[in-house]
């Protein structure tokens, strides 16, 4: 038999060239790392309003892709609470590394901290954050809140609302596009809820607010929505060298979620101590926002009572601790 029909001997391994696929590095694993998570640098649009819309889009995707449910007050309240933070170094990374179970406590501390200063506005926004006090929260909802938090921060929420300067914090309304996106189309039609675009409110503010305006005047908005018109007026006042704190602001909306967003925005935009946000039918008779004024006064009285009780408890605890230090123990006396 000829040797041509015999199988050829295998070439030595060292002489065989390596295939092309072997020269490429192995693909990276998609498994989540257990190390510390850091905030991604987001290339924010130059236009602040476009940036706010992008935040809303990403938050909506995060909420629904993680099966958050139909309670739109939860993602809205999460973003509203995060918007009240100041963007100090390292804060974004710290928030991103919180577990889903730790986020309700963070939001409670944020809202309570601002409730001490403005109980009237925080009481108006109670629908945005009362879910955080649920003693038995839904695990899936917490995972969706976690996803919303990461999405908002990684899209640059704190870069838009976390400035120390009120003018920079007031460049856009973050809550308006989010509330509009969370509302069902039929729900918006039934409510007659249509938020005025920022370009229109800016134009109206520039046309109506001129240099002749004097401190002490009032701005009233019977269908305040999330407060976009107030934002434009406040920015116009600052451009004219005036302080929004020197003016009166009266906003009202029949929808509690919209009124809650306006209340939170009043804090973000620093409209000042003379800002009142009501939740009632603007067509119903009301003597110069009398109901809203009464509710605000009651909120401050409630705050003072709670603070007095807390101070008394702290004083008693300190007194008991001092007695323990001064009184000798039974073992020492024996």
C-alpha cells in the first residue's frame, strides 16, 4: 500500500500558528461587580430644559422596565427628594451605593429636614413621600426605586438641581416632564392637565415683568401645575437684580400631585418665605387664599408643638444621664 493513503502525522504544537480568534482578549463578564459603584459622567445637553426631559425619559424607562407599578407618586417622589439634595463632592457615589432597602430612610431624612424649615410646603407635598413610611414596603417596588435613583443621578440630576446658587437650580423644571410622562394620556385629558412649555413661560415673564415692578407685589397662578410659570418669573426677577423673597407667591392647583410638585419646586427654586401653594378648585369661592393661609399657619403650629415635645424629651434624657453620673451605683456604695 502506498504511503499516500496513510494519515499524515500531526505537526508539532509549537509549529502550528494560533488562530485569529485566539489573539483577541476574552469578552468581559456582564455580571455585576461587588465593588464600589461610582457615578457615570453624563454628557448633559447644553439646554437645561432638554436635560430635564432626558432625566424624565431615563427615569420612566427605569421605572417601567423594573416593573415599578402604577403608583406614579413613588418615582415622582423619589426624584423630587433627590432634587432637594446639594451636590457636595462624593454624595452621588454614596447614594448610588445604597441598597434598595436603605433608600426610603434617605428620602425620609431629606423630607423631614425640609419639613422643619417649611412644614406648609412639605405638608402640601405629602403624596410624594408618604409611601416611604410604609413599614412593609413592596420588594419589587423598592428595586424599581433603586433603578430610578441610579438613572436620575447617572443622567445628571444633581448637576441640574444640586447647585448652591438658586439661579442655577432654577434653570429648568425637572418634575414637570416627569409628571407629564407618568400620566396616562386619558388621565391627562380627563383632568385637563396640559403643562405650559418653558419657552412660553419665559416669554410671558419677560413681557410682563419689567423694571417698574416693586418688592411687595404678588404673583398669583390659579392653575400652577408644577410651578413652571413661577420659575420663569423668579428667573426674570433675578435677572433684574431683584430677590424673589421680597415678593408674594400664591399658587393653586386642583390636583394634589401637581400642587405637591409646585411645593417642592418652590423650595428648589428658593421662592422665599412668602410662597404659598394651595390644593383646591380655583373656581370655588375663596377669600384671597384664606384656606391656604389657614393650612399654612396650622402646619407651622404643628411643627412648633412637635419641636417643643422633642426638645423636652431630649432635655429629660440628658437629665437622667447626668443623674446616672452623679449618683453612686449600689455596688460602689456596698
